[in-house]
């Protein structure tokens, strides 16, 4: 994966800890992805994003992508960030 451009910095405070996440737009080199820290990956249209149970710290980027960044429809097999967001569990 190659980072293309900065999207958003999020500083979020949970009751027990604080987190800083920097989100980037990225380009995937191929369709073969090897997961090392997560069990599953999903490719979703923007219509499907808000139906998932996101961590609070991820909500600002989900809102950004749904409201300002990505097309609202499902664009088939386009693996670019312009049509899909990765949800890793």
C-alpha cells in the first residue's frame, strides 16, 4: 500500500487512554492483502459504512468519507479509496 495524501488527524480521549490517529488516502498495489493484526477485511460502499460498529476514534473519518469524499454508490470492483473504505476487524 502506498500513501497518496493526508486525510485527517484525530485526537480522541477514551476513559482509560487517549489516541492519535492519522488517516491517509492510499493506493493498493494488488488485490492480495495479507492481514497480520486483524481477522477480516471488508470492502464497503459509503451506503454501508455507517451500518458498522466503529470505534469512536474512527467516526470522524467515516463521516468525512461519507459526507465529503466518496461517491455514494457501489462501484463494483474498483479497489481504490475513491469507492471503498477498508473496515478491519
